[in-house]
C-alpha cells in the first residue's frame, strides 16, 4: 500500500512541475509574460511575485482584433529582475469578485548575471 501511495505522489509531483514555465532572464533586463485573455467576460489575469527580486508587473492589453466587440486578446506583464537568483511569478485568471481562479499558471524565473 505504501508503494502505491509513493508512486501516486511521484506522479502528482511530476504533473505539478510540468505546469511550471521556466524563464531564463538577465539582471536588470526587462522581460514580458504574455497571457491570452478576454476581459469582456469579466476575467483578467492577476500576478503575485517577490517584489524584492522583481520590479514591475505592470500590465497592458493588446486586442487580437481591435474594435471587435467581445473579442479576445492578450494581457502583457513587464518585469525587471533586480536581484540574482530564482523566484516564481504566480498568475491567476479570475473575476475580481470570485475566490477561485478559472486558470492558474506559475513561472519560475531564473535570473543570472551576464556580463
């Protein structure tokens, strides 16, 4: 029985880690995270990140078809790493009044110094 539990735990861990996008960035060089979005439905991406390692998180929106009513597009978040190391950015796609997210994404950011 213990063997089955350990196998299931290993499978769950592998699946969870597969949902993490790894990004290699350079110190003090801005990078973007772009996520598909449709704000006309009330949903929007919000991000949570370590403010000691990254600055920014500003978001912009780019419509797939400008002027189209109810059209989808992309939310763009811009970050600048200010400290070397590894951190994570968590993104949740939800309506502001809802507790749970319709979708969640995690980005592991590896910041290195390149001279």
